[in-house]
């Protein structure tokens, strides 16, 4: 059996290997960078976002809430996957760069602590690209194209056959985004589960092919059996798929919240914008007067109250009144405006502080990206050793 857990005689996860020895990772013009004591003894998670604009409430309940609750007890890596944004927006590099900063600012405004968690930029971690190439050899092309999330994106974005080769490649790249950090768990929204299943397949295949792990091994035991990569577990948010503020699609189902569908409430929207969006929110179209019985199901107004209103007894009482035609849409929408603005105001206040000093955002990204390179370079060295393709050490620097 190949020893996939060693590089230069040190086991993966050992204190020395965590500091990046074997590959010298330097920040600026100085010496080596160590993750320090915060990384010791904690299980690890990896999650992130493709920078397509500011974060919205769907991102918040789908993943950000989980990140906030987990960051004290887990070693957290949060990737801003800017290279994936080029799959459909290669002609707009300025927009992608701006989106990177917007998302990083949103992270900090929500409460991600750069002294505790590592938020980093994908394109500044070259080990991810090398792993993407190796992993692409472990997935048949037709398996990649069967990924339902990929097929949905091609349909929803109207790409037809006019998408770049990099579009299906990004699905492979996501497996490298994750496995480069060897996390135990990945907090995601429901639509990302097919990508995680591909990641699990790659981890199993690599461990079996290059680390000699028995294919009958239970997923939870792959590393214990000598594998390099854990077969990761997803962690879904409390709301798997938040709907948008607009009406249903042609199939009668409400569409998920999305910037591209123009049905999103952003974490950075000011109070007046939130009010305007909520007051224009789709509700029961058959309800003409406040005294008409209303339908709560398939109604964004009530889905939002059920998701965000902390006073659930009030929600249940008002839902019953709504069904009986005893309360109008306007009163319920005004209450939702208050609920959402109460949630978002602290985020908006913190965001304004970071907008006034963008260097704080860049420094948080630099710090997180340096830490990400330490771990990703170690993973790459271990992977190359397992594949018998590590010939020389190398030094990486962030200036």
C-alpha cells in the first residue's frame, strides 16, 4: 500500500506538516508562514462562492449562517472561486474583480472573522489548478456532463452548445477546490449536492488507485485505511433552497432566489430598497381583496416569514387569518419589511465600515490566501507523492 499520508517522512495532519515544510510558502518577502495553534485539533470545513455579484438572502440561509455558527469550532476555509466566474463572464474581468471584493466585504460584514477563518481567492492558489488536471483524469467526460447542476445551468443560462470547454471543466475544478483542503465537511446549498457527489467519487477513486484503499471501505474510514482524501460530507443550511420574491416559472414552481433572475434581496440592500422589494413581492394572484381567502403554500410572502421571522407563533396565527381572509397582504408585507431590516441592519453597518477602508478587506484576503496556500501545497505534494510524480520542492510567495 502506498503511504499517502506522508511527505518528507511527516504524516499529514502532524504539526510540522501543517506548517508547509517540504514546500516553502512565504508571505511577502519574509520567511515561512505557519497556520498557528488555531488550526490544531479542529475538524476542517471548506465552502465558498463564485463571484457573480453581492450575496443575497438565499446565500445567507443556504450557507453563510452555517459558516458563522461553525467558525469557532472548525478550521474554516472560505473560497471565492473567481476563476469559475470566467466560465460565463470571460468578457467581463472588471466585473469579476469587483464581485470578488463585494463577496469578501459581505463575508466580513456578516461576521466572518479573518483571525479565526481563512477567506481566500481561488486564482491565487495554484495547487488547485494542478489538482484539477490530475482529477480530470479520474472522471469520464460523460460522467461530468451528467451532473444535473451543470445541465440546469446550461439550460437556465440559455447556453445551448455555445459554452466554452472551461464550463464543464469547472465542475471538475470544484472537486479540486474542495479536496485541496481535505475537509471533513462542506456546508452548501441543495443545488451544490451533485458537485459534492462528484467530489466524493474523485476522493474514492484517487484513494483506491494511488493509495491502495480497498474499494469496499466505508466512506468514513478512507483516511484511516491509508487514503489521502476524506470522502467529504455535505452540511445543508436550514433552508435548502430559498425562493425569490417573484412568481413561479412555467412549471408552476417558484424560482430560487438569484441575481440573474432579478428576484433577490441582497444583504447589502438599504432599508428603502428592502421595503420596495417586499411591497412588490409576488403573493397569491387569486386574492383580489384583503377579505378573500388566501393560499399560504407556494407564496413567497409566507415562505419568507417562516424562514426569517423569529416570532413563529405570530406567523402561525397570521397564516390562519390569511387563509380565512381576515388579514391583507399589505399588513403582512409591512411586518416582513421590519423583520428583514432588523436582520440586515447590523450587516449593513459593518459593511459600511469595510467599504470605507477596502485595504482591510484586501488584508483579510491576503492573510487567508497565504494560509490556504500552505495547506493546498501540502496536499499537492502528498498527491504527487502518491502518484510518484513529485520530483522537486518549490517555493511559493505572496508579495
